[in-house]
C-alpha cells in the first residue's frame, strides 16, 4: 500500500473509532452543522441511523442524482454510510445500495448502523476504488462525496466508474479540485492529503479524466470555495487556500450501448 493510502486509512480509522468527524464538536458545530452547510436538509440528517453522519463530505451528490425506486446505487468511499442510508430510502425495497470503503473500521461502523436500523437493501464491502469489488455493468448510479481526491491513481478510479456502470448509467460526485496551484507547504503534508487538500488535482485535468475514461455529458452543476465551505479554517483549510481549492458537484453518464462515447 502506498504511503498516501496508509495515511488516509489511519486518519479515517481514527475518525471511525472516535465517532467524531474532522472537526469534532465545537467550535464548528459538529457533523450536523457540516452536513447542513454542504447541502443536506435537517430532515435528511435526522432520518439516518445515529452515528452514520461523521461530517466528512463536501457536497450533496444525492441532490443531483434523481434516484428512482428499484435502482442499484454504488457509493465510493462510503465512510459510516451517510449517503448510503439516504439513497436506500429512495431506491426502496426493490433497489439496492452498495457502499465501498478501504477502511475496515468504517465498514464495521456502517454495517453496525445498518443492522441496528434493520435495513435490508444496503451492503458494505471492503475495497479500493481503483479496483472495485463490483461486477461490470451492474450499477445504475455511482455517487461519491469528497473521496476521489484521496485516490492516488485517479485515472484508474475514473475507469472503474465507467466499468461498473450499466450502459446509460450515470454518476453524481462531490469532490475537491484545484483552481490555482497549491502552496508548497501543503504538497508534502500527510495531514493535508488525508484532509482532502493535497490530493486534489486541477479542475480541467479532473474533468478530462472522466471524459477520457469514456464518460460523457460531464457537467459541473455547482461549486463553492472549499476554504469557506469548510468553515474558513475552523473545520479545515484557512484563508491561504481561498480561491485555490474548490468543491465541485459534477454529473455525467456512461454512453448507452448504441451510442459510443467521444473518447472512443
């Protein structure tokens, strides 16, 4: 395992075991405050099993997704299962939601929450995004919330998204990208990498990577300055990263079988 992955696993293992997000409680308001700030409603936050919200996202991919009953949804980097549980209510008993995470403690936490809530249409699998433990062309919708920036080989991750999606399947992702070069002090920082900063890549390279993987209709639906979104230094990066890191919400799809992508 790479040094970056090991740092990420250690970082999120500690969060899973403590039950506290990156910010902890005060002065940031905790996980519920973070979730509301990035686009979730109070009703959504209260609807999930207790302890599933760790305040680790940077957007609400489900708000972009338009999930239908009976669909199969895959959450990349599911953490404690926050988005999995919200998606499960939307796909209904005829649908299924699969959460993937590389941190055993997160998977254990998510499975425990699902069991306590009596949810039968969710499943959590231990695995890495560059090599998903998921069958080819089996997923209607891929979601991910502030996780792909942590993956060292993003091109491989994007190819895996394309591989597991059904023809015509779609994705909705919230993630961190760079709009300006990252200051040198952050580039080699283990904590900055695990905190979704130094693993981020240039916005144009990110979007081109999705298209290169064979995905189409790649669109940035909304965006926010990440330094402000995370509390202006209270819960994350400070003023020195204002205008440098951006939280984007991006959607797209895998071409239908009768419609080849422009990347082919």
